[in-house]
C-alpha cells in the first residue's frame, strides 16, 4: 500500500526563481499542493508571515511543518529525509536553487511581469 501524498501549502511569488524552484519540485514528484501567491493576494503574505514568523519567501508547509525561506533543493532534501517521497531519476524542469535575474527584479519593481505583456497598476 502506498503512502498518501503529504499535505503541502506553498507561499510563493508569481514570478520568482526561488518560487519556481518550489513548483519544479512539486512537478518532479507529481505532488499536489495548494499554491498561495503572496503577490497576487497580500492576505497570503500576511498569513505566511504570521505562520513563519518572518517575511521572506518562499515558505512551504508540509504536513503542518513550516519550512521558512526555503529553496526547491531544500524542500526536496526535506521530503526525501522524511520519507515523504522516494528517490526520482527524473530531473526538475527548472532550476531548484536559483534567484531571479536582476532584470526580473527590476521589472517586478516597476510592476511588470517578466516575459509577459501584463502590467500591474
């Protein structure tokens, strides 16, 4: 009998290298998770800060355990160490330990979404 998937909530940013690393690990292991975008919904940022005790993202809650200010690589290490996933020969489809480029940060500071024609006002 296989183990049920862990309950996972990820507090992430819409466009962020670190956040995409979290998503890449979820895709690599085909894990269902609740994504709470702290940029699109500021209430999720407040919730994340209250639960984690700090303002840095991404934060991931796995079976009630808060993993604050964490990379995809660190989430994968935690999941493996806790026996919540088995080893996988599949590669992540995005970098799992990488920040945004300086250009992406500048675009976000201007309220633009990198790589899209959307502008937040």
